[in-house]
C-alpha cells in the first residue's frame, strides 16, 4: 500500500515507461516533420478535445470501480485483524479462570501460532506465493499441525479445521460449555467468510475488453492530439503532447494497479504488515514477548 510519504518520480515513470517511449518518439517525429519538412496537416482542436473528454469520463468510472475493489480488500483485512484478536481473547477468557494461568499454556500457544500461520498463509496464497513458506517455523508448539496442513491445497482452510477440532476437544473435556463452543465456531466462520471474499476478489478478473477499449481510445487520442496543436511551434507541441498523454496513462495505470489488490505490488493491500501486527498482538495477549518487533518501514509503501 502506498503511504503518505513522497512517491519517487522514478516509480511513477516505471509504471508508464513503454507508453512514455512511444509518445516521445511519436511527438518528436511529428515535431521534426513540422519544423523541418513542412508538415502542415491539422485537424480542429475540438476533435481531440471531445475524445479526451470521453476518455476522462471512462477512466473516472474505472478508477471508482477499481478503488471499490481495493477498499473492499482493505476492509476485509481490517475485519481479519479484529476477528483474530477476538478469537484468541475468547479462547483465553473461556479456558482460564485467572490471569496467572496464561503463562506457559500450551493450548494458548497452539491457537496463537495457528492463527498467525493462518494470516501469513492466506496473504501468501493470495499473492501467488507458496502458502506453506515460513509456516513450519511458526507452528513450533505442535509439529503435527504442519504435517496435517501440508497435504491440503487450501492451507488456511485446513488451519481453520484444526481450530474447530480443538474447540470440540475443549468441549468434550468440559473446559468450555455449549454456548462458548458456538461463539468460538462463529469467529472461525467469519474468518472463513473473509477468506472467501478475498478469493472472490482475487479470482474475479476485471473485464479485459473494457481495458482494451480504453487503451485503443487512449492511443487514438494521442495520435490525433499533435495534429490539433500543429499551429504551435514544435518546442511547444512536443512537451504538450507528452505531458497530456502521460496524465491519461498514469490515471489508467493507477486504475489497473488498484483493481488487483493481491498481486504483490506496492499498491497491494498491506497483508504482510497486518499479519505482523496480528502476530505481535496475539503473542502479547498470552503474555509472551516477541523476540523480534515488526521492522520499521523506510519505503514509500508497505506490503
């Protein structure tokens, strides 16, 4: 996720590098032809103006739709943070009569480690990374958990299954009552809903024909724009064409980046950062000090 820090100009240019090269070459060629070879072909400025206005409306609509997808993903992960805390808080308060019994509780460690692993595996799976990466090191209290989940295609779903198996075990051992088991199961159901919503956003592709249509209109606009300002000098025509074109391309590229919030890019939902926050919070809830604190972010974005 991009932060409020100053975004490097290099990053912006990298988003439209190929388009910038094309527009620069095209405008320079026409400018040289106009200046030295007598090219005088012009069209009314109203033509690219009308086309530019139509493109502006289309890009504005696309930006809104893309932002809605990005914001929905961010809200889902905000709910994951809250429900992760709720799950561990309920486990602790339902199974411990006194705070002193929290220390060295194997059951609490298992639930915390499993929930932290769930967050990391979900974020990695959404980004196309192996969901088991680093999970063995997290599930250190009960190695059997890793042996169970490594055979599953959907690792986060397998971890939720282990949660529910342990809820039943706690109920059978009379450590929680019927109502408490239902409450704990409701939290895992919400976590499963959050996971499904993320998968829906990930697997629902923004219509490709829409993207192609906007791109064709943009290039048509760029081709016509220099002929609408041919009455000006080449030294004015070239930078004007480049600046106007890059503004449209950057807006269109921004929409493309936001419409896919799980692609391991700087514009992503900051799932890794949120998972680190969850990990720190949950370990502190069972009064366990973290050996490592979340690293201080020095970039203009966080993942």
